C-alpha cells in the first residue's frame, strides 16, 4: 500500500517532472473560460487530496491501491488530481449556468421571484449573482442536469433508437437544419421532425417535473431578452454574455459537456470506434471535436 510519505513523494515527483504545467495546459484546453483560474483549480484539488490523506485513519491516501511502480503511482496521482480539477471546474461553470438562467428568466422590467438575481447587471453588484446562485443551487433544476438525464435515457440498453435520437438532437442544438440532419443520418425529413419533436417533448416534460422555481421554463417562454445579459461571477472568475435560452443551451453543451456520452460508452468507442452503435459518438468526437471527450483519449 502507498502510505503518507510515499503519497507525498509521488506528488512531489509528479510536480517536479512538469506535471503542474501539464495540468495547467489541460485546464486551458478543456475549460477555456477557466484558463485564468487554472492555478486556483489545481491548488484547490491539491489541498483536497492532501487533506484526504491527512484525515485517512489508515494513513494511506488510496485504500484500494496495491504496490506498483513509481511510474504507476505518478499516473495515479495525475488521474486523481484531474478528477478533482474537473469536478471543481464543472462546479464553477454550473454556477454560471444557474445565474444565466435566473437572469434570463426575468421579465422586461426585471421582476421575478424574490430570490432571483436581477437581469440588470449594471444595477447590481456582480457578487450578488454568485451569492444567490449558491444559495439556490440545491433548489433549482439546472438545464445541464436535465440534458444529462436525457443522455442517460437515450443510452439505456432497452431504448431502441435512443442513441440516434441523441445524435439527432445534438446535431440540431449545434446548428444543423433538419434537412441537413436527414441527409447526414440517412433519414426522411418527416422522421427527423418526429424524432426531434419527441426529444424536445421529453426534455420539456422533465423540465416541468424538476424546475420548481421555473427558471428554465420561464427562460424558454421568454425568448430573447430586451438586451443581452452580462453575467459576471467574480468568485468563479467567469464573465459571459447570453442573448437567449439557446445561448445557455450551447454553453451547457460546449462548456459543461451536458450531451457527452457516458464514460462506459466512451471507453467502448475508443476500443471499437467503427461499431454501428457508436455512430452518435463518432459524430460527437470526430465532427464536433468535443474537447471534454477528446481529452479522454
């Protein structure tokens, strides 16, 4: 087993051998909006791992780890660090999503429920967005969560044609017109329209079920706001401008990876990329070049 001293030695060796710079480059590639916060994310992940080691009653950081080579231990540290960095980065981006949905959901006069941040960014201290988003984080459904549920629903082994529905919906989200989708996927235009309708109905139904404060639903109904919403979340270190619900949708797909396939299906894809059931992943990886999934190569 790898004890405290061995764990710290592996960490020190990993950092000395250029590991820190590789992690910074990884953050910049996968989360470009958070590139300026790479150091904060890495330091937070390091502190969390060391704190876990400190409080482990057995004195070992990885209880499931048997002895291995120094190279293997370095790789284990790298993977554990990357997992925590990704987790903290996604937490930050989900806060931005929360704030954007809340702001876009307001009416033209900026009215809304008492807990929602106002959409007039110039009139409110930007820190209010972060504080209110954090307070409501457990109460309000996020679009990224609902889309992940949609992916899981589509990928269920019993769901006939589910992965084709997921691919079709992603193509539409990324801007392809129905006629283009029909040609690319070898479907009739009517089949594309009907499949897209079923996908949207499933997502809308789930929004109705889970969006207790109606931030997503109101955003959908509102359409384009009278002016762009400038979302600044200083504690997160992100500033983004959203013009519509579609902008938030692209944000959660591109920045948060809400339509990424499951880890199990991605693993199968890397081993068997030409399999018929991987068609949706080939589109997602080879055509879209999803930076979240390509970083798993």
